[in-house]
C-alpha cells in the first residue's frame, strides 16, 4: 500500500498538501526538540552569561540553532527523494558547514576569519554547483548582464552581506525569528508561484521551524536564543532564497518580476540590510571606530530605549517590513531605479513612524497627569 502510494504520489500535483505537510513536519520536529536542548544546556551549564551589551538579565541557552537545523535537515531528507535532490543535498551541505562553525562559536569562541571562510565555502558550493547566481543588475545604473566571474563574486558578496546582516539584528527577543519567518513566508509564495517546489519546501520548512522557535524565544521560563548557530544557517537560507528568486526572475522573461526582482528582494530584506548600512555609517563616520565593534546603536536598541518592550519592538519591525513589501509589490510597474529610490524613502520613513507615535503618546500622557 505504501509502495503504491509513493509510486503514484506527485508533489507537483498536490503542491498545497505537500507544503502544508512540510510545514507541519518541520514545526513538530522543532517543537519537540527544543525542550531536550534546553534540558541539556541547563544540565551541562551551556548558558549565556549576561554582559554589558546583553538585552537580558538571566542566564539563557543559546543553542536554538540546533533545533532549527535538525528540523530542516529531517524535512529535506524525507522530501528529497521526490524533489530536486541535487539542490537539497547542496543546501544541506552548506547548512552543515555553517552549523558546526556556529556551534563551536556558541560553545567556545570562533574567530571572525574562520566564520568568514566557512561562509564563503558554503556559498560557493551552491553558486558553482547549481549555477544559481545573480546574472545581471536588471538595468540598475544601466548595467544589465554581468560577466561570468563578476557575477560569481557579486553573488558571493550578496551571500556574505545577507548572512552577516541577519546576524546583526539578533538582539531582541523574537526579532530575528520574526523577521526571518516573514521573509520565508514571502519566498514560499514566490517560489510556489514560480513552480519551484523544492525551494518552496525549504522555505516553508524554515517557517515551521521558526514558528516553533518563537514559542520558546518569547517564553519567560524556558527561553532559548538561536545563537550564532541559528543566525548563520537562517541567514544562509535567506541569502539562498534571495539569490534563487532573483536568478529565476531574470531568466524567465515572462515573469512579472523579470525586471523588478532586485527591488522586491531589497524590500523583503529591507530591515536587516538597512540596519546594517546604518550601523556601519554611525560607527565609521560618527563614532570614528571600527565598523565591526559591537554597540547599542541598532534600530531595535533605539526602540527599547524609546520605551517599547521586546515583543512590541519585534512586532513593530515585522509589521513595518510587511508594509514595506506590500508597497513594493504595488510598484512593480515602475522603472527599477525608481522603485529602489522610493523604497529607501518610504522604508526609512515607516521605521521612524513608531517613534513619532510613542512621542505623541508620551506628550498626551503627561498632559493627562497635569
């Protein structure tokens, strides 16, 4: 019976059921795994000690990335036989490299150089062996198709940028998980629209794993952080989704995203990319210090300093990023350079709105007290 079912079942003909199953499987595995990780972390004293930069005051496990990784690998292993095995195997290879590098960094200390080399190697695996790369700039600054080697290096740069930009936003409960969950939802929809079921399966599995993670990340008694293990593998997948989306859009002249994919990808990743550019500018030109020196000048730190709670901060940023993407989706008919220019304007303004609302609420409250 099972043999007949497997022989006659086609994921492409049952794509919605397939994606729902992948989501449920990823969520269930992750949700059942996190308690075990928490138990081991507590018993073996593998807890993060708060310091001057910490946004928490209690010892917390930072091994959430293990549960996310395990969930993703199980889903890709089970579904791999019916999907694009080559892509799934290479994605798992890249994830495994970054998983062990991140785990070593969470448990001991790993130099930035070694992490950087590992990121390059994992990215090159997918770029070279799947030939999934950004083939051009879609007429941005009048540049269309890039030479092969420049395309390789530019795609590699995008991988490194997205991985590390995502890592930098992991500073408030629920923020990194919430932003990545929103991004994975968008890419699931886009890949489903393209008919790229293998990519949609990975992205919906990431959504399921992150949803389970957020349940514990927001917990007061059983809190867990994703750590460098989680931020590197999730950032790697977000970069892979972004490059795959742009690549497929550029190759498909009939796609509605053919010329607009770079702008839409920027909108989807707007918060981590904008915050990274902003923080580097502040450190280099305002503080006159190293751009890699950690501080509390991130946008999410500003939200906390303005009086927002962790949950409010994470929720507001996710909602603003959602609005940013919705606006971008309604501007696909415009010239690409115009789309990108407007994105930076309305995107930046939207992130300033919560501060204005908070300030007005504070003034109204002070008047009531008087």
